[in-house]
C-alpha cells in the first residue's frame, strides 16, 4: 500500500534527524499543526477512551476516503496523533484496517520512545478510527 503524501513528508523529515532531541522538537511542531477542534467537537462522544491523556477524534468520509481531525490536552500526544493522521488521512476503510501502527512509528524512528501507555493510547485512537470507518 502506498503512503499518503503527508506520510511521505513525515518520513523524510524524521528520518533525516540524528537524535531523539531533534525528533522530539519536530514532534511538538507537528502537534501544533493539528487543526483546532471546536467546543462542540470536543465532547465526550468524540473522546477516545483508552488514552491516559484526553484525545478527541472526528472523522468524515469524502469520496470513499477518510479524513480525520483530532486534538489532545498533551503536547507530546498531539504530535504523535498528528503523525498518525498523516499516515491515515485519505485512506479507504479497507486500507485503514491494514495500517500497522508499530511499524509506522518505527519507520519514523520514534518506536523506542513510545511507552506502553502511549502505544496503547495510539492503538485506541487507531481502533476508534476503524470503528468510525466500519
């Protein structure tokens, strides 16, 4: 499966960085790029359960391709969610089912920095995306 253009950009940006400090800085910058969710969207219905931080997710199907928007109250999580959105936005429901979260973050060079709780939280976000797409 080919990667969305934004995912290719993310890979190039992160793979060029020598160490964790630079990746962490870039991760925060990616988090700042997330589109703002309004108060109505940041409701309990859109909250992803299974995350230690609060994460809200909304998805919409456009011409057979999913577009997700999300936000979090935690800066690092916002960055990780932004990278997840880069990987999944524009995919069909079927393609969404095939996304390998661990592989994606390993390709970005961020796999080692994902604690068990962060990994579980991101998996919960991906699971919620799959539920919305089902």
